[in-house]
C-alpha cells in the first residue's frame, strides 16, 4: 500500500509541495510502525492508496508487490461484476483500517475504452457494505 502523508516534517519518500502544505509518499517494506508513529507525533495525517484500479488487469497480479498485497483478489476484477467489485472495495478498506489511516481512498476503475459505461460499477462501489 502506498501511504500518502500530509504536512511531513521528516525525510521519508518523495516530497512535493502542494497548495495546502507538503506531502510525502511512503512506499514499500521499509516503512515501519515506528516511522508511522513518528509521523503521527508531528501531526501528520495518513491516506492509504491500495491502487485498486490496477486489479482490473491480469498483469497486475503477475507483479509480486500487487499479488502479495493483503487486499489483492485471486483473479483480475471485472468492474461490471458487482460481487468482484464489492469484494475488492471491502478488502481495500479493511486493509486501510488495519493501518489506521486518517481518511480512506475508495478504489475505482478507469474506462479502457471511451465508450465504456462504468456507472453500474460506481453504484456497486457506493453500495458496498
């Protein structure tokens, strides 16, 4: 999971300036609980980006870091299949909750063609419990 930390006063990941302050991206297995505690002690807020949209593509699951993620589906997610979508959304949100993020990023999908209708997919995402 990629963690996005806002108002960082440490030297983690890559830092970029935004109109609302600074943010950093923390990636990979080098991010420890101690790192997160240090960030939180300085008032940093965390978001967790599970890159859910990538799981639409089978090649994503061929990449070790995605295939081994705790929220990774067994097979590519079909955004037109409600059960597949809602399972990914639930697993993504549970993984973010386990980390203790301050706000959630809900996975969604990008059209693969200009005419693809993803409104039913959005309805599935929004109705997931």
